[in-house]
C-alpha cells in the first residue's frame, strides 16, 4: 500500500524520465483533475511546462479568476489564459440542440487550444488529467456498439494531429485518490473538493439559445444557490448542485406590478460515480430560503423550482 507522498515522489521521477528536457503543454479546465496533473508536472519539470486555459466564458461566477490566480499567483506556473468568450458565444447564437452545442464547443475548444499550442511552439508532450475510470471507459467504448446519450468532449484526436506524446500521470487513480494527491500537493480545498463540472459548462444548463445575458442571469442565481449550500455545510454531502435557466416564462407579482420572467430549476444529486444519481433531500427551510433570495436578488427570474428526478430515468444535467 502506497502513501500519497510516495506516489507523488514516484510520479515525479517517472515524469522526469519520460519528458527529459522536452517541453510540455497542459490544458486546464478549471476542474480538479487537470489542476492536479499540472501542479504535479510542474513540480517535476518546472519551466518546461506551460499551461493553457481556454476560457469559453461558460464557467460559473468567479471560477476563471480562481484558475488564473491559483496558477499564476499561488504556484507561479506559466499560464496562457485565452479569453474566448466572444468566439464561443457568437458561434452558439441560434444553436438550441444539446448535441449541436456540445459539438460546437468541443470543436472550437480544440481549435483554440491547437492555435495556442502552435504559438507556444516546440512542445512534444501534451499533458492530460486522465483518470483510471476514463481509461476503462474509452476501452469499453471501442469494445462494442454503444449508444451515445451525450457526447463528452475532451481533446481526443489532438495528440495525433499535432504529433504529440501524452503525459498522463493520473491514469492509475480514482477521483478520491486525485483529491488526496491534490491535498498532498497543497491545492486549496475549494479546488480539491470541487463538484464535477461539465466541459460545455453553462451552455448545457441553459436549454434553448445561449446568450451572454442568460449566462449572466444563471451565474448570479447559481452563485447564490452554492453560497447557501456552503454556508449550510451541505456542499460535501452533494455530488453536484447547480441551477438550470429554463426557456419558460411565468407570471408573478412583485410590489404592485405584474412580472413575466424566466423560471429557474435547482438541481442537487448524490452519486458515487455519476452513472446513477438520486435527488438530494434538503432540510425543510433550505429551498424556500434560496428561492426567496434568488427571486429578490436576480433580475429576470421570478419563479424557482426543484428537480426531484433520479438518474435513471433522468440524467444529471438537463441537456
Ligand atoms: P449526465 O447528465 O449524463 O451527466 O447524467 C453525468 C456526468 O457527466 C457530466 N457531463 C459532462 N461532462 N462534458 C463533460 O465533460 C459533457 O458534455 C457532459 N455532459 C454531462 C455531468 O455534469 C455529470 O457529472
């Protein structure tokens, strides 16, 4: 049985051995896996690593800033932050089909990343935060026919196209082990314990057309929901919690006026691997309090609902 300190030391030696004096590029997503991989690789090879954060503008409130300040500020790791919000939002204009959103975002993400990798130049290695479950999943995908319910995007195909070799130091680890390694490497709790977040981001939490205005409305509501979850000490008991901005308007009253605004759905699930999930049962006064805060504080929302659907038959995300 290895301790995380031993695993860390062994991996550092392995990365040095694999990379030699070569240069490595690592794409950051804002999630735990890519952050842990990057910090570990940086510890092994220092300035030979450059991180690239393609910011599609579809992150939650404050998350892009957290990535930038963690890497540049806390760790002093060279980071290229590409603000591609306009590119992503203009390409999403008029797109309402969930899979079309994923395809566009996945493709654009790779295009932007590839451009940046070219600009950096001379890197022969691409680092990825691939985990053991990802390894098994991709094997079973090629093993037989499978029905794609939702296509998850990653940078598949890019290493071959750019003729790069992969550095995947987390390939033997499960999620909880990556978290332990992250703690060992000194990553802040807010990063290490973070709920999973889908690659296409808020785009698949805004059924219908994604606009800057709707992203901003959703970000505000989602931030209030998560703030209340954290202050009630429920964050770690939940697998994922998020808000979904519905393409439905409802009538309400506020003061002496009639309102006609968007409906928001709140979702929170428990799960061990994301394959099955149950709606989280909040204590009695929690949801009414969150609903009141959101309706009072976020312009554009006048009704809040809670989603009780299990997976299956539902999925965790709405799209
Ligand atoms: P579903 O909605 O299929 O989600 O029950 C299962 C888990 O996968 C995440 N998810 C995604 N992650 N790209 C991702 O990187 C995607 O397109 C995507 N769709 C869903 C979801 O947040 C949950 O953790």
